[in-house]
């Protein structure tokens, strides 16, 4: 969770254990932004943060107090238009993946694993929350993980495969970690395994620990 200049002292207090992060989120006049959950998975994961926190800390109504309705358009963040507002302090808090503030050099604080959706072993807990968008599509909580594939229409299939192998290599995982991703010990092939290039299948099956999940 990223915060800006207006509440830097409060974020320091959260880091020092002198203030709970959810108390900070309920401060009067705090301007909070989050991705649009209709078009961005980060948007409904932001909703899950407060839904899970409400359950974990036994604080009924926390999500409503902080976010209003799930589809509260006044909180939606448009990166192309509003990113400068984070830097000059007109937006106080932006709920996002840790990779964004790390890349941009912005102040942030972590949330517990029970809330940040980063731990595969907590999948059953994450699945206790869900979001249904105005189109009637429902998304249940899961741990945050990224997928990668090559295109069947790639102009250079061999180079596409080489890029994926790089991502799954020790060098690639080190690059991911620097950007804020977590490692885990298991890689999975989803869908039709026979459609995955043999060179990539071999890497997945031979891997011991490479893999990355977003936080």
C-alpha cells in the first residue's frame, strides 16, 4: 500500500507499530485511490484487502467506511491522468501492488499475508471473499500470481521461448525479487500442457524453486 507526503508521519507510525494501518485508512480527509475493479484485477484485489481485514480484525463495516461501495467511482485511479497527484501529495493513499512504489521510488508499507494475498498456502482464506461487477461477473479471492505464455502468432517463436526461459531462470527470478515479487517453490502449467513449447515444459518440470507471485 503506497502513501504520499501528507501522511508520511502516520505511515512511519504504522511501520513503528504505533498506529494500525486500518486506523490510518479511516482518518478524516484522507484521499484514497484504487484501480477500477471492472477493468483491473488490482481493483477487486484492493476490495479484498478491506474485506479480509474486516474479517481478520473483526471490524464490521470497515470496508464500507473506507471504500464506500465496491464500485465507488470517486476512488478510481487513472494512472495516465492522476499519477502526478500522488507525487505532489493531493492523493494520500493508493492501494496497489508493491511493485509499483518500488519501481517509482515512492513511500509504502506492507500489509499482513492474511490480507495482501501473497501466500499460496492461504488460498482457502482468500477464497472467503468475492467481488461481483456490474456485468454480473464474480471473482473470488486467490493468492496473486502472474502467468506467462508465448503467442502462437509470434514473429520469432524461438526468441519468445528464450524470453520465457529467461523469466523462469535464476537470473530472471533475481530481477523479479528486486522489483518486489515473492518466490515460491512451485511452477504450474495451466491449460493444455501439450500447447506449451517443449523447451519451456522442460524448464517448469526441472525447476526447484523459481517462480514469482505479485504482492
